[in-house]
C-alpha cells in the first residue's frame, strides 16, 4: 500500500511536518505501506501558476498523481486565521475533484493555542467530506504546549489505528472484488436460467413468480 503525507508547514524545521511524520510512523506500524511526503512549501509557485495557466508544473503534477494514487492520506496544516492555510487549500483546489472519492484521509493541524483545535471539525472535516473522502473519526490537533505533554501520543495512536484499519480493509476489498468471477447465465430444465457468479446463484424474479403460481 501507499501512504501519502501532505504537509503545509512553512518553516524549517516545522511542527506541522513533525506531526505528519509521527502520524505516518504510527500508521505504518499497524499497516505495511510505503510513505511519501508532499511538502507544499516547495510547490507554492507551481500551485499559483496552475491557477493562472490551468496546467501543473512537473513537481506539482507528480505530487497530484501521488495523492490520487495513494491508498491513504495524512493531511496536516498550520492554523491561519482560525482555518487551514491558503497554501493548503490551494493545493486541494487544483486537485482533480474526484481524486479523493472513497479515499481514507486523516486530518491534522498545528497551532499556537489549544483554542484553535476546533479547526479540525469546522474547516478540515467539511472540506474532505465535500471531496467525498472517507475521513477517519479521530483528528489530531497539536498546540505548542501539547508537544511532550500527555495526550498527544494517545491521539496519534488512535487516529493512526483508524487510518490503518480503513486502508487495510479497502485494500482487501479491492483484492476480493478482483477475484470475483464474471456472472454467466446457465440454462436449466424448462428453459429457466440461473445466474452464477461470485460463488452464489441468483434465481431470476420471473422464475420465482412462476413457482408460486398454482398448477
């Protein structure tokens, strides 16, 4: 499986990137996956050009392809003006609107105060629900005072476990779907047909009605 971390941190080092890395590490401990990090700071110019030209540059195109092909996403943004950053939103504005449909996404954010923790619920979760992603129940917010304090590790572990479970379940579901045989119609006595496929038989509705008619 492939796990992609989208980090909108601006500084180096970045607490936003640090949170993304910790979430990714906790996730791959529970579900084997290759991790790729997309640093939006490095793509800022190409994102702006995409808005004016309608075409992504090489680096941005590769990042968009990575997100679209991922089995799961971890998205992390710093809080700006009580919401996600403009750079973070701009990246998902240039992403294909259908790229995240059905994809597991773990939302996370960093900020200077615990007062901004609701950004997960009033900004991030609605954005990815609109994009038809499957947002894991637990979001992770890390204020400055949370680093090294009790509670953050537990939230990271719980959210990572939920993401790993979704990724594993969806991956297994795709494998099972690929192994299902194609349905075929099999003639039976009296001209009726049974539709066979996927290890079970489906009796056509007309045949079921005929069986109920009195002789």
